C-alpha cells in the first residue's frame, strides 16, 4: 500500500512539474513576442531605411490596431519611398482600408515589385476588384499579375472583359491570369457536379 502511495505521489509530482513547465514556456513565448514588437517599434526610428522598412513589415504581419497612431506618426515624417510604402501596407493591415489605394498605385512605380509582394499576401482577391477598371494600362497589367497568383473562381468573371482589351499587354495579362486561375481550380477537389449520382436508397448509380 505504501509503495502504491509512493508511486502515485511521484506521478502527481511529475504532472505538476509538467504543467508548470508549459506555463513557463507560454510566459516565455509572450515575453519573446512582446520583445519582437518592441524591437520593431524601436527600429522605426532607425537611420537605416532598410531596418525601418523591415520594422514596418513586421508590424504589418502582426496587424495590431494598437500600433496605428505610432505608424501614422512615422508615416507623416518618412521621406524614403520604400519605407513609406511599407508603412502604408502596415496601416492597411491594421484596418485603415483607404491605404490600399496607395499600395496598388505603387504598382506603376519603381516599387512595383515591393507592392506586388504585399498584395500577393492578401487573404482574398476581393479588395482588388475595385481597381481593375480605374487604372492605366501598365498598372492593370501588374494588378492582373497579382490576381493570377491569388485569384479564385469569382476572379474569372471580374477579369473576363479584359481578355479582349484593346491594349495587347492588358489582354495578354488577363489571359495569363485566366489560365493560372483555371489551372489552380482544376487541381482542387472535385465539386458536387462530379460526384456519383445518388439514386433511391442513397446508393450510387452504376
């Protein structure tokens, strides 16, 4: 009996120690995350524009609305175009939706690659449809390239009119996007139209 009590006591101690370890690890993760945020906020004031850009991009990934005033303040005084774009993206990510316009507009600039990289991380292509018919040809092409990467079935209808654009570059970009999206759709699991037809008792028809 004493032996059994000893074993049960050891097991209980191991469970308590394990739980304490989990709590300690969780606390360390929170401190680490807090340190990352603090470091990013600090680097927004760095003299190195690359560090400022990376800091803004880190804060964009966190998408914490609590950083809005901080980001807006640095955006007002920022003179480097690439850092300004990163700050615009961060502001959009925390809920300042009008900043998406400046990110899209940057597609027609020397920052096109940077802008495209940001837009390609959007969870949905829906916010980009608004711009399709209000851009110059060059920006349309860049936007269609982004849609080729993140577009879905609904995107096909949105870009269909551009397949016959009088601007050959826009038409080519739209057709390329269509092929890319259709290729992805073709790789997704079959929809209900391809499932076996059900009959009477629920058994599949031969």
